[in-house]
């Protein structure tokens, strides 16, 4: 598997609005992309060669599972851009690392997430970007 770079770090937050305010007004980073789905909203901020994704989970059960009780925020995953998702999946299988589900596609990339029980307690996302 050839990892090209850290693509982004995903952070689950209790309040996307509060987090966006701190990052834009306090840290001076500008939002570059917004995602809105039934279960979550997120905003990406570019910082050097990698992005920071702030994620507010809307679904109460999923929110409890991903954020935990009484927490304001937690780093949830580290995303690596790879040259070939197929090669990454083969390498993960060879390491005994399982994914949390089949590859998912978006307009920009195809990706998988590791099952933290098989990847040292850390969720890693591996993504292959589409050619522009």
C-alpha cells in the first residue's frame, strides 16, 4: 500500500456552529466544504496539506456512540489518501485489519474505514481520490 499523505483528521463535536466559530474567528481558517446528510453535518477547513473535518452527528443514538456521554469533542479518525484503494484493502487484510463496511463512494473519492477493534483502537479512513 502506498500512502500519499494525510488527507484529513475527523473530529466529532457537540456543536458544529461553536467549533466553526473558534476555527474561523479564533484560528483564522476558512471553511472549504460543507457536508449535510440526514445523520450528520460537517465542515472541512484546509490547513497546510491536510484538512480538519469538524463533524456534528445529528442522530441521537449515533451521536452517543460516536461522541460519548458528556464530551464536547473527540478526534474520531485519521484519513490517509492512497494511490490504490484495492492495494490498501489487500494490505489491511494481510495485517488482519478489518473494515467497518464495504467501500463507500462520494463524488470526490472512494473510501473505507477500519474497525478500531482490529486497528489498535484507532479508526483509519483510507481514500482514493478520483482524477479531476
